[in-house]
């Protein structure tokens, strides 16, 4: 199978095609398709409950879709298990933290590095490598501390470091800035940009609109499990369907937490 | 029922299937289930045909089977429905259900038989007053505190309660034989229908179960409180917010559960005997029945229970097994439990968010150097003790040495749970089953030559048995795994160790020659053996300390903290779990071989499920993730024996179960484990542990009363705080929905009205 050529002819590194997921009677995703190319940051936004996290679960293999497929660099990986996909280069962070609370920060990352050594044959010293990743994310200071006791924002950065340590080809970030303060947020933004410059493909779910608008080249808008808009930040911002989805939020544009009408 | 209400029920069911244990993948045609079921049916037919006893299939025989089977099944159903009510409303799975019933059956005996009260008065007092009160008390004192503990500890505390109740009953009613409770209306009270004798007792039993089924149905679907109870099932966090109401619901559930346990215990006492172990193990039947109902459906639970009762009677009446399988009817619930567990769909990896199980203070890992120093000190201590240079000089008498050996062997077997349960988070109640397999293998292969290679072989050959148990384990999580391990242990007890080919009951005398290592002869009870065991134990502890610091140790802990996240790093969760089960089985098998050397002769009783429970509990009380906790556990095991022997009071007679049971229940107050606490207190006096001193100072500062005017916000917002906040927010979400009346609230809250 070959990957779909996207608009400007670059091949998508990762595609989700026509993904549908149902929970009982509720369709969390209906025929949702997204794609992300190498070196690109793609935003995925939408109100709470739109299905963003569910889509991430489908891409990384934690949930089998009722319909649709996941394609990595042209190869259909829909049937692969979570760990196989990870070894193929899909890494993610979690909206609700999934840190290894009983391990220290550096050990959280080290577990990832040690696993990577199994398929990535490059010579390395896991501990040093893990420390380097922590350094890159900016939390080397807490390397020895148990993650359970760390502030939420820092724990989020540990998750980010852990995902990076797998040396991914596609990185899925689920609300990376929640719990982070402003300076940490801008550091993460800088980091994501530099990762993309190195050729990583990043798919990002985020409620902080200025963060998204700043950093993303393209944005997908999800509502009720459907993709209702796709395009550049400018296009999406003025899209009437998007405005309608974020109902009553003209005053506070798209903060993601919709008030009851 | 109003359309609105039925809608709410429908929604609740949807939530049940989608969002709660067990996680299931929805396949339109459950092919695997169908294959397994038909395979089992064929197997059952083949086994029945092969073991057909030749009893004539007459109306009388079949009718008798049905009547007795239904009445037995009715009892299991009553007990199991108590289990289900408590589990669905409070989230705590009560392993002590059988033991509670056992206790109230004894109380009933005391009043009815020993004091000669009239049956109705004794019954009413026990079932309607004492048992519910006891349930409420349990809820208040223990169960409420369990809610925020990790599952491993929840399970251990209720198992502790089970063992404690056994100890209490054995203390209160000494001499566990010869008591009988007469059936209602005596043995002779019976009538005949179409040639089938029905005793009044059995008829009453069946009627009582039917009445209870009806009452529970009415309570849960009509009464206000019952509706509240079901609401708790739908949304525990929502109910938790309703403070007082939630407490009333929880107390009611425990009162009902306890009362149902009492009814079951009193009804079954005349059918079996008034014996602590027997009545306690009724809980296995209840587990199997509840598992058929997937722990939440009462009708299916009843169906499972009745099937079980009739199946047991079928085996007793129409089949005959040779000696090794003579327990087949007793093993049926175990088999059923296993079947259900195998039929359960694969547990899905699932992101759950950080859970409350995060320990705020993670212990610093011991390093190999420290551990070496520690075990060297231990060896010197044992050396001095066996040499008679320490107080308690009867130590070097043969009794003392034997106790020392018991301590070390127990500690070694306990060590097998440290990686499995402590690091990888896989609950197992079956360490003694593995130990038994190791002992048997050692006895068979090299026991009478005394070759030390036999020990290695015992470990190596027990390892595959661990893989066997990992089969259900890789598919299950939490509670179902714990149940599977219990079924596994009980199955080995009833069907494996009973085989003459495995342990020959007629073979007396020592099955183990003294061990010869490098020209030394070690008899299983000698001083040299104790010293050798100390060395072995020390080496294993140090090896585990190193393993915990290795990538396997980290991987296991990571998998325990989040299987989903571990998998997204490329960790093959199945492979990783199998590895830890294999390691654990090998260690237990090795320990079992050493145990065999000590006792000389193997018998079935040594490896029973119930014998193994105190061992598991004492390790957990010490702190299941710490190798040093095994020493704590070993010391305590022996300590209880010593106390009992030294002060020969009759009320101490059940101390070996009472002690561990109570310690495990008290653990609810100190989940980190005793060794961890002791270690934390002690570490700051070690010269090289500046970190411990700093941590201590920080703790003192944190516990200091805040100065007036000082805001309590200086503390960082931790992951655990986030859990609490998330929970509160989700509750707020549900409440924010207009007329919050159902389960799907969280899904729809942000949506504008269509
Ligand atoms: N395990 C589940 N069971 C039932 N419904 C679920 C489950 N997980 C998510 N949902 C529902 O699916 C929808 C999408 O959820 P999610 O992907 O978490 O949204 P988002 O991340 O965009 O906020 C929501 O309505 C949510 O309630
Ligand atoms: Mg989400």
C-alpha cells in the first residue's frame, strides 16, 4: 500500500484513515482522517469529548477502531500491537498522566532507552542517554526524584522525555501544556519546533489556543467525532463551522471549555 | 417502570459493559468462547463416560441429585450474592465472605446448641442483628479506609480478615471438631415427592435463597436506598461526593453482605461440618458463582451457583474417580472459576491516568554493597545464635535449629513474591503450590542421592509451571488474577498433590537424603543446614537487590505503574509478565525443595492454599517490594510459633493464623509496609545516609503546624493532587448536567443541547 500524497506532494508519515470508534451507542469517532508529514507539527483541536484522545489511542494501538486504518509511512499497521507500533516509531504522551510513579525521573526515561536498545542497534549507554534526554527537556534537576512526588507540570515533562527517548518517528502529544507554567510552555514549544527541524512528525492535541496557533502548520478540528475543518491556523480560526463548534466562545475564543448555552 | 427510568437502566448497562472491569473487546461472534465452551462440554462428557460409577439413572437418583444440588447451590448463591452486592456498591471484593459466614455459623451454634436457645430466636439475633452490626463495624473500621489503596493491598487486607476470622473462631471455639448443627426440623424431617426424599432443611434452604433473590431484586430496583446503591455502581465518584449518602450506602452493603454470609454459613453447617476451614472455603464456591455473573450480575450469579451445586451432586452420585481425583466434586468450583477466567476476554491495555496508588515517598533503592553488608551481618548473627553465644540459648537445641530452618525456608519462599507481586504488581496466592511442585520434583529426581544439582533442577523444572499460571495472568488484571491464583493453588491442593504418583501417602520415612555439597553433609535439621540456608538467603536477597536495579527490575515496576505507557515504549507486556512468573516459580520451587529437605517427608497438607495465605500476608505486611521484608516475614512466622509454644495458653492456640491475619488488617493503616517504616526511621542514623536525614528534616518541617497567616500553598502540586482534582472535576462535570440522572453524564456534559 502506498501513502496518500498530500497537497504539496510530500508523502504523509502517518495517516489515520476513516477511523470510527463506538462506545456502546455513542460514536466517539466517525470516519475521522488525519495525516502528518515528516518535519511538521499538526494540531488536533476540538471541544472536550470530541474524540481527540480516542484518536490517539487508535493511532498508538491502545484501542482497536471499529472501522478505518492507521498507516505509517505507507504500511498499514492497524493490526499491530501497541509495543510493535512503538518499535516502529510511534510515541505518545497521555492527557491523564501515565508516568511510572514508583521510578525516579531518570529511570522513567531509562526504561524507554533500554527498550530502544533492542531494536535500535546504535551503541549507547542508557543512563547517560536518559540523562541527556532529561537535560534536553529541561528537567535534569529532578532526575533522581520519584515522579509520584513531582509537580504535575514536571511529571508531564518526564512523559515527554520518556516518549522522546524511544527516538520516535511520530510523536503524539496529548495536551502537553496543561499543568505547565508560561515559561515551561514556551520551552516546550521551542523543543517541539526543534524536534520538527530534525524531521520528526508531531501530532498535537492542545487547549491552549495561542500555543496551537503559534506552533502548528496545519490544524484539524474535531467535533462530535468528526473532522469538521482542516487547514492553516488562519483558515481554521475564521471557519464558521469551527466557530459554531466552539459555541458561544467568541468572547473567549476557543478555550475549549464550552459553557452551556 | 417509567420510560425515563428504563432509559437510565439502559445507559447504566452500557456503561457497565464499556467502562468497567473486565475490559473486553467486542467481537460480534465470540468464536473463542464458543470453541472453549464446546471443548469443555466434550471434555465433561468424556470424563463422565470414563468415570461412570454405574449408579442407575432412576427418578429417585436424579431427583435426589437435583434437590440436594439445588439446595447446595442455593447456599452458594446466597453467599455469592453478598459478595456481589458489596463489590458492586463499594468496589471492595471481600475474600473474607466465607470466613464471616463461618464465624456467624459458630455464633449460631453457640446460642442454639451450646446454650440451648430456641432456633428462631438464635437465628433472628444472628442474621438480623449481630451479623449486620458486624458488617457495619467492618465497614467503619477497615473497609472504608481501603478505597484509596492500591488493589494489591485491598486484596491483602480482606484476605487478612479472612485469616483473622479463622483465627478468632479457632480461638473462641477450641478444638475444631465434633460440633454439629442439626438441620432444621432434625434429620428425620422430610417428605417424599415422586419417590424423591426432600428434607425440610433443604426445602427451607431453597426457599430462603429464592426469597433472598426476590428481596434483593426489590431492594435494588424499588427501594430508594437500592437505587442509590446502583447509582454508586454507575458512578462511584458521583456517589462519593454525596458524602453521608455514600456512607449509608456502603454501610448498608456491608450489613447485607455480612447477613447473607451468616445465612449461608448457618444453612451449610448441617450439610458439611462445623469446621473452620471447611466453612471458610465455601467462599471459593461463592467466587466461582460470582465470577459467572462477572461479579455484578445477580441473576447470573444465582445461575452459576445452582449449576455448581447440581454439578457437584452429579459427580458425587454418578461418577467415581480413583483415589488421586477423589476430591473432584470439591474441585469443581475451582475448575469452574478457571473456566470463567479463561473465557473472559483479553484485558485491554488501557490508559487509566495516574492512580491513587502513587506512593508519595518512594524508597531509595538499596544498593548491592549495603545489601552485602546486611546479609553478612545476618550470617554472623545466625552463626552466633546457633553457637549458643546469644540469649535464648536453647536456640542450638534441635528444636531451635529447626525453627531457624523454618524461618529461612519460609523467607526464601516469600522472596519469590518480591519480584512478582512487589515489583510487577501481579498478585499471587499460590507460592506454596510452586514450592510443593519444587519439593516433589526434588524428591523424585535426586532427593535420595542428596545431590545439590537436584535443587537446581527443582528450580528449573518448576519454572514452566510458572509459565502455566502466567497463561491466565497475561490475559487478566487485578482481581481476576488474584482469583485465578487462588483457584490455581486450590486446584493443586485438591487434584495434583493428592496423586499417589506425586506424593505417595503410604510412603513413610525420609524421602530426602542429607544434602552433600563439596564433601559436606547437610541434614535438613542440622546447624550446618541453617547456616547454609542463611548464605543462600543472603545471596538471593543480594541478587534481588541487583535485579531491582537492573533493566528487568525497572521494566517490571514500570509495567506495574502503567501497562499502557510501558507498551507505548515498546515493552511487550505479555513477555515481561511471563518472565516474572517464571522467575517467581523457579524461586518458590527452589524454596520448596529446601523445605522438603527440612521436613523429610512430604504430605498433601503442607501445600494447602490456606497454609500459604499467612506466608503471603506476612510478606506484604513487611512491604512486598522489599527483599528484606521476607526476613521480617520469616521471623514473624517463627515468632508466632515460639510464643505459642512458650506460653501454652489455650487462647494462643490459633496464633499462627490469628497473628498474620490481624497484622494484615492493621496494615490498612500503614500501607508502605513495616520494613519500609522501620528502614526509614533507622536510615537517618547511618553515617552515610545524609539523604535520609534531609528527608526526615523535610518531613518534620512539613508536619509542622502552619504559622498563623501562612498559607498552606507552598507545597508543590503533585501528581497525586492532580488525581484528586481530576476526580473532583469529573464529579463536577456530572453534576453540571441538568437533572443528572444517569451514567453517560460525563460523555455529554460539554455538548450543547441538540
Ligand atoms: N472507555 C470509554 N468508555 C465509554 N466512553 C468513552 C470512553 N473513553 C472515552 N469515551 C467517550 O468518548 C468521547 C471522546 O472522548 P475523548 O477521546 O477522551 O475526548 P477528548 O480527548 O477530545 O476530550 C467522550 O464522549 C467520552 O466520554
Ligand atoms: Mg482528551
